């Protein structure tokens, strides 16, 4: 049992310390836990949107976060059979790739999750900003979002693309069949070397389904894209949430292994 996507209170919109997450993961019998709090956002984003201060940890806390995870890993040793990974979730911001690359290069992360939470200046997954969906043709919004996901995967910044169909969070779906979009996205990620995650947080959101949807997950499998599992926990009680459903979806899609990481190197383990 693995969970490669959890957050702590440092990001400003979650709860719990690293130690509390480790305690929960140990009690559940997890084999691998990836701490992946939100990488600080660049000043350009913070200036244009004051709300962004609550989307990620402040830059001043990044070193303390790394130290907290490192200390927890050293303290536990191997006595509880839990492998604790130093990870981070980083937003893909097209004009700030060097900022992101610079922060990532400072620390020995085991895994870097890439995410697209913003289209331009709009944090489209913020529940307080859903009125802005009315400004878009939803088909064009989905196309734009997937373009950003592909660009993120090709940037070389990330090991895993998180919640790859997050654009469905509030149930704004384009007209017609999504198959062609799914096939195109999966094929575009084939040669990037980036994995995708089956993120169970969607089960707790208005869309009420896994990220990605099963038809999209099947296309990733056909395209040979590796996959992992993450709860996107924002409180320790959510660690491992929906794992069995994620594993079942992976098996139905044709996966028999999942990806885990160490020093940003992917290895496959039996599902």
C-alpha cells in the first residue's frame, strides 16, 4: 500500500505535521509514504493574486519542511517498515519555470509532483472562484488545460503529473465524447518519461470520481504511461483514502504494477 501525495499545515490549507502523517501511515500499514507539500509560488503569482498565499507554503518555510521530513525519516529508521519519501508538489507556471527549477535544485527530493492549478491568473480549482467558468467555452477550457498538462510534462521539471483531469472538479464537462481528448493526452505523455497518479481526492470533490476517470486511465495504460497512487490528503485522517478503489481502477485499466520513486528515479512495484 502506497500513498505518494499528502500535505501538511505548512501549505496554509491543510492540517497536520509530518510526524502525524507518519503515525497514521504506520498504523495503516503503508509501505511507502510520499510527503509532497506545495512548493512555494513565485512572487509574480503572489502579487497578482493575494489569495495565492494560501495555495502553497511560504518560501521561508521550505527549508524547515525539508528538515522536518528528513528528521522524521532518520527517527523512524526501518523499525516500522515504512519508507518515507521527501517529495514536493510544484505548480506548472509557464513563465516561471526557472524559478521552479531553482527551488527544486536546492534539495534532494525523491519525487516531484507536477500540477496545473491555474489557467493564466485563474486558480480554476478554487471553490470560491467557480463563477469564472461562465467566462469560458468549456470545450476550449478543457483543451487549454490539457495543453498546459502536456507542456508541464515536457518541461523536465516533474516526475509525476498529479490529478491530470482536475479540470472536471466542479463538473463542468464539454459537450460530446471525451475519447479523442483522452487519446491525445495519453499519447502526448508517452515519450515524456513522466508518470501519472491515480488521485483519490476526486472522490471527495463535486466530480465524485477518481482523477483520472477510468476511460482516461485506460488510455494511459495503452500508451505505456506509468502510474502511481496518491490520496492528496490534507489531513492525516485522509492518508490512504480510497486506496482499494484506486487499485481496482488500475487493475481494470490493465496495470499490474505502480511507480514509486527514490532520488527521482522510478521503480515499479507489484500492485
